[in-house]
DNA sequence: CGGCCGATTATCT
DNA sequence: GATAATCGGCCGG
C-alpha cells in the first residue's frame, strides 16, 4: 500500500472527495493498525460555500483550512462528537473533505474496545462521529499532517473505482443552510457491492 | 425499518 | 445566548 501524497490533496475538494472513496484510512494506535475503506465523503469548498465552516471567514477553528493541504481538520460538534476532514485545495483557499463512513478491515478488536457500548455489527462505522470513536480520533489530531510517513493518521491509495459505483447526493445535516448550497450534490457514496466487485 | 428527541459544549454573534 | 457537517434510545408499524 502506498501513502497518499500531498499533490493528491492539492486539488478541488470535489475531486478529492470523489477519489478518496475506496481508499484506506489508517490510524496507528499504540503500534496497532486500525484501518477502514472509505465509503462516504462530502466536499466543503470555499468561503462562498455557505455550508463550509470557512464561510464565516478565518477564525481560530477554521484557520487550518486556509493552510497547507493534506492536513487533518478535526472539529467538535453537537457538544459531544469529533468529525474528521482532510484539508484540500491550496494555501489560502479554504476547503476540506469530510469522511463520513468506513468499512473496518484492520484492527477490529481494538476498534471494538474504542466503542465499548456498541456491539460489532455492519453499521459500526457508518457515521462521521462513529468512525472517529472507533479510530480514537479527537481534537488532538487537528492539524496533523496526513502525508507524514510515520504519522498516526494517514490515508493509503485503494482500487481505482468506476463512476458506475459512485452516487452523488446532497450533503447531510445542513438544516439551516440556504439554497443552493443545501442541495448541491456534494456528498459521494459507494454503492453497495462496490468494494467486493472487481 | 423509520421518525422523533434529548444529550452536551466549543465556537461564533 | 444560540447554534451545531450527530448519535443512540425509544417509540410505532
């Protein structure tokens, strides 16, 4: 497996969101690899995107999106959840891709320990805050370099996937965001079976 | 399976 | 002071 390099992230969030599907998110926890295949992403692109946190301008929270692509943007929401994004585009152009779901493939026993109140089942990591719990990702990971070969959080290339397996729909949870942003099809999901099919 | 609702606090206005 | 890129439990069908 090869780690994804910075030039991959130095592109528009929409392209990165699409291409991250099927890639392998790898979190090394105390020497153990916890990994999952990325099944769902969302693009948040620019200050003009009123669903993007950067639409409020550069603040302490959003500043990482204005900096070098290929770093993690981890933020806290609903009083209890951490969500993981990859910073994209270029320095000065705030954008990021939210990772919303993974299929666990390595380190399942440790993931189970990270989620003590949830029995293992198929829908284990099918939400942006569920996957951060399973991988033990929190605010300490904000600004981390995803391109660091020996980092605790990286992403590896996966299979090339045909567009036939990818679905685009509106982003989730934008209840107070005005149109057209609320309805733009900037959420990317893998259809069922895409991982197993060649 | 689907809809409703309470939890809980960083961040911004 | 209001809001939030959500989750899990509880309800009814």
